[in-house]
């Protein structure tokens, strides 16, 4: 007799229903698994056999064939243990097949029959919902995460025996519910604040501009000048996550198995700071059973690359596509996967190997060749995708000792939000906006067409741009970056037309075009 129970499979972040067909027939005892399962799924056989026996059921000494359909999508991970076990129990009459076919099942089994939590539950449950299933059985450890999907009944189960009891009507499993919107309001612990940062007016301003327009930024400065300190405070001035943004970020963290227990929803913008020894795969994602990398974990948030010239060259090269497209594509043998990667890149570095090139106090010990080689490790095309370049000079004694209280993050964030609101309003009227993922439209994401359309200047500003363009022999890319950044500055200033002041400030943020790279 053939029975069919439902589960789901993911391709990137998109899920679809998978049918687990189980046939138990007479013949030499065997247990075959077909339908493009990877090795992790094939290991299910031993777990399922032990779990069934140890839950007080009989494992059939017959010919068992399990087919995961459709056969053309790769099935990964241990989530099919549970549907396979239920399918076998139903096919052998130990459970009622009709009742079993009503649910979608996800879960790994341990040998003693308990149900273990798995990664990727949120995108899987969303897929079940989209396929119009009402009831999903998931491991109890994943209950809070699964219940982020409203309008669907989530039944958390802790063991195969408990679940079998429920499916045969002997005991009850209660659907798990929670107030999803409340999760967004959970306090998120210690928040770093710009009130701690003395002096550094120029750097603070540049970070405000970066936050207001979603621009990538690189900070250069000698050791101890406060680059890391500034970068870590960026989240405190970025707009709060909206609920759809939070769900997107949570899906990625779920897939990577990085949701902490008790916090099923990613409620604040991610801040990822991989170490400079990180491999290309860990930065952009991939691997044998592909996982999202740092660029996707930073989706809707910040990717901070401290000491950026120290990163592997190919890891930096691989950043170019996500920075350009807001997505990252991972090629595999016979398919490719795309994950979202809409992020703000914040990079920090010393200006030279010893760290003191251009320092006001200490002398740099490097040769001009060493200085040039150090910065040229950042490829031109990567720097080209960073809108703001700023220098973070060491603090003077007066700046450290002053009694003046630095501005805290809250008013800066309010200005950033007002500037973002202007951008949203502007882009809302733009029917050409075809970004695939839900992100607030921001100036940094404008394409060449939008730049021409939305970056209108006053006459003197136009004259200034023309002069600077020729004098500094800027590339077309730099030209557009300057316009985008001046658009953001004008948004902070509440102006529809970009004036000379906004343009002049934006030009200042291209130091690396002028000094170090042609
Ligand atoms: N503007 C500032 N206001 C207050 N404290 C500061 C400031 N700048 C630096 N500091 C202090 O100096 C410490 C070192 O700063 P930070 O680690 O950010 O420097 P850095 O520029 O990242 O240096 P490195 O190049 O060595 O990584 C900070 O933890 C902080 O205590
Ligand atoms: Mg640092
Ligand atoms: Zn030096």
C-alpha cells in the first residue's frame, strides 16, 4: 500500500511542498530512499528505523521504498526523518493514513524517538502556508519561530510516540500561538550610543549621511582613533526594522540555524562583523549544503569589515556582486541559489601597514611603495562601490578633555528617519522601482536612471560638479556616487534641489579617488 505524507523543501529562501511517498510491499527486506536526497537525508534511514522501534512500534521486515517528490529538487538536511517515519507507520496500518495526510511534517528524529529541532523552519512553514496547508507539525524547539507565521496552526511535538498518540486520537496536541507583533517590541539589551564618542565631528556627520541614504562607507585612521567605536554605534541611528524586514532577516537566520532560543524574531538590524581570516564561502555563502553567508546574514543591516585590507582578496572580490545587486548568487553543480543581501557595508582600515600615515603626532615608518600597496589591496572596483570615504584623525587633548557633551543617538536617528521618509515618498511615486526584496528604498540603491531623474541640482551646483569632474578626472561611477550622496545630504537638509553646499560636502567624501587611487 502506498501512503503519502507532506513535507517541504527549500531552494534558497523559497520553499515548496514535497510529497513523501512510502510503499511497503512483500519481498526481501530492504529500505530504499529515492528522489534526489543528499547524504544527510540518506542517513535518515537508520534514525527512522531506530526511532520507530524505540517508540513502541514495529519496523516492517519488508521491502520499503520512500520517494521524495518532485524528484528534480534537491532535498537536504534531516527534516524528512519525521515525515518518513509517519509515512511508514501509516503504510503499515499502525496509524490512520487519512489522518496522517492532513498535516505537513518537519523534524529530525533521534534514535530514541524524540523529535529534534531543525534549521530553516520559518521559510519551510511559510511555504506550507503558501501551499494552503493549515496544519504543520514541527519540533517543539522550533515552536516560537514557526508561530511567526500567522493564520496557520503550529503543532509542536516532542517525540514520535507523542505525535503518534495525537494522530490516533489518544492524546491532544495544542496549537502554539503567540502575539507576533509584541515580539518586535522586546527590549534588545545594551545599546551603544553616540553620546560616548568625543570629538570626531566629521566622522559622526559622515555616518549620519551614510545612515540617512543607506550608503556604504569606509573609514581610514591611525590605531585607536575610534573607527571601531564609531562603526559599532551605527545601528543606534538606523531606522527600526519594519515587520516584513524583520521576517526576511529571520528567515535567513533560521536557515543558518542562528536564531537564539527565546528570541524567535530578529528584532533589530543585524550587525555582522566577520574576522578578516573569514573564508570566501563564509562571507558570501555556499558550501556543500549551501548556507547563507555573512552578506546575507547582514541583510537589512550592516556588514562591518574591520581592517579590510587584511581580508582575503577573493573574499573582497566576491563582495562586488552583492554590493551591486543587493542579492548574492551561489553557483552549484547543476543549479544556483540566490539569497538576499541588501546591506550597508562599513569598512575600517589603517592608512598604511604601520598605521600612522598622515598622523598628526606619530611618524609613519612605511615607504611610499608600502603605503600604496596596502591600500591597493582594496581593489578599485570594490572602492568604487563605497560611496563615502572618510578620515578619522586621532583626537586632540582638548577634544578628549572637553566638558562638552556629545550629541546622543536619538536626535541623530530622528534626522535619519526624516531623510528616509523623504526618500520613500520620492520613490513611492516611481513605477520603475523593481527591487525584488522588501527594503526601504534609499538613495544608495538608485540606478543611473534614478540618479538622472531624482538628483536635480541648482545651476551653481551644476557648474561646480562640472569643474570638479574635470579637475579630478572622476569616473562616471564616482560622478553618480557624488550625486547620490548629495541627494542624501539634501534630504537631511530638507531640500528638493541639490545646492552647492550639499555637492561640496559629497565631494569631500571621495578622498580615496583623489589621494590614493586614480
Ligand atoms: N572619539 C572618541 N571618544 C571617546 N573615546 C574614544 C574615542 N576614540 C577612541 N576612543 C577610545 O579608544 C578606544 C579605541 O578605539 P577604537 O578601537 O575604536 O580604535 P580604532 O580606530 O578602531 O583602532 P584600530 O585601528 O587599532 O582598530 C575606544 O575603545 C575608546 O575607549
Ligand atoms: Mg579597530
Ligand atoms: Zn605607515
